[in-house]
C-alpha cells in the first residue's frame, strides 16, 4: 500500500495542506512494509527540506526499511542522525539496526551496538539479544552466540524462541552438537518451544 500512502501525501501538498511528522511517518512506514527503503529515506530527506522535524517513529521506520533492504550502513547512519538530532533513541531503533547488521553478516557491529545500548540509556530486551545472537549465527560465531545468550541470562532477560534457535543454529553450523543439545534441553526446561 506504499503507492497509496505516497499518493495521499502528494494529495496533501496539492491541496495546500502541510504534511506533519505523523503524515510522513505513516508514509515512511508504508514504504518500509513495501520494502521500498530508498523511498523511505527520500521521505526523511523531504521532511527535513520542508522543515518538518522527524521524530523517533519516522526515523525508526526508516531504519526498519533499511533493515528490510539489508542496508546496514544506511540504518547505522540513521541511528547516528538520531543521536546528533537529540531524538530519543529507543529499543525499536537499536533492534532494527542490530538486525540489519546481522542480515548483512556484520556480526561485530551487531555486538558492538548491543553493548552500546546501555550507554545511551536503552536497556537491551529479548529482541535485542535475539538479533545479536542471530547475527552471530549468520557469521558462524557459535562461541559468541553462546556468550551473548549467557549475558542475556545474567541480565535477567528471558531468552525467547528466536534467541535459542539462533544459538542452536550457530552451534549446528559449526558442528557443536553437544552445545546444541544442551541448548535444546535448556529450552525445554524454560518451557520455550523449539
């Protein structure tokens, strides 16, 4: 439905109605869902040119669009732009950038972002850890996947199906069957379905 969203935004301009951050945010989110990361970034630039200040929702939707398009560097740039513009960075933004890095096999950056969250006053959640563990899995870093899972438990964040499955897959890819079986047993004892 991104075509429709862009059409409505253009219709507002034609009718001399000034789109606000909510209008732009809806259009950016539609582009994200339609896997149109270039259009989403273009809308963020259009907002700034129209003197409409992007909010956390708009920029996070842009980051998510970059994540879907496997544009980790663009996603990272948007995260940095949030910091520079003093936009409060939240879990959604960090998680999307971590996921974008993981999908592009940039596991070192994904782990760096995970550890960087706390210094920005953002507590990693199950999605944060799961995305970082998935990044390790894609990079065949089974030991780092296991360490990240252990840190998750130390921080009293309950591992979910995504985190366990990614860690198991990382072990499987590196032929670490005992560790994978141990994780499967842990899942069962935590009542997490495989």
